[in-house]
């Protein structure tokens, strides 16, 4: 039996290079990363055999048009899933 619980992160990022970069950083911090290029793939991963192990999701690029629906879809699949959003923008208001 393991002494430490495995931490699993669902990373939603369209750019493969960005997914690799964020995954590498997460790995150094002790996380296992499942990568998805879109919200549909992310939902499929949550519904798959490793979905129970996912403890948090990271939406790497916020889009104000699709972002709220993406969070709702993640939460509909896994109700209490913490969702972290990375926003690119110059204003705090846009990021919030």
C-alpha cells in the first residue's frame, strides 16, 4: 500500500506543446496529468477508468464564450471537482 495518495490532474489545453509543459511542471510537483485537447475529450476521460482518480481540473486557456459551459460540463460529470482556470488577459476583471 502506498503511503502517499497519488494526485491526478485533468489538464484541458488545445496546444500539445503547452500540455507537455504544464504536465512537466505538474509532475515535478507530484501530480499525474491526464491531458485533453478539448472539453469533450476531458469529459470522456472523467467518465473513463481513471476519472475517479482525478482530483482537480485545469482549464489552461479561458474563453469567456465557452468557459462557463466547460466548467458546468466538468461539474456535471464530477460534481465536486475543483476547477482551476488560467486566464490570459491584461485586466483583473477579465481574469476574474
